[in-house]
């Protein structure tokens, strides 16, 4: 078998870039934000912090918080007709 080329962040040069004005340190507010069950959130990756990042295919999607799991949240999104649950760190979530 042929080995698969590339890894988790393959072909994400522009997708996972920050705007030039937002580069620098991470904000503590996004790190410590508290979300409630049922909140609508948008998946926006924080490229400087890779832990708890979702697969880049789901970038920009809107989902609903199902529960908290450790430091992360279970977010339910709809991928075409299938409902999927992602485990995402709050740094990568933006409340809608």
C-alpha cells in the first residue's frame, strides 16, 4: 500500500491563518470562556494553540454545545445529513 501524504493540517495554509492585526499572544478571555449546554457556537480555529482543535474540514461551521468533557466541549454539527459530535477546546469556539 502507498502511504498517505500529509497530515492533520495539510492544505490549510490560508484557512488556519490569523489576520495580521490579531497575531501575537492568545487572549485569556477565549481560553477561560464558559459555555452553556444548548449555546450556538462557530468553529473558528486558533492556529497558535493546536490542542483540542477540530479537523479543518469543519472550519466555519455552526454547532450546538452538547456537554462539557474535561476542559473541552462536545459540539454537535450537521455534516450534510449526518449529525457529528466534535470534542473542541473553547479557544477554537466563538459564541454566536
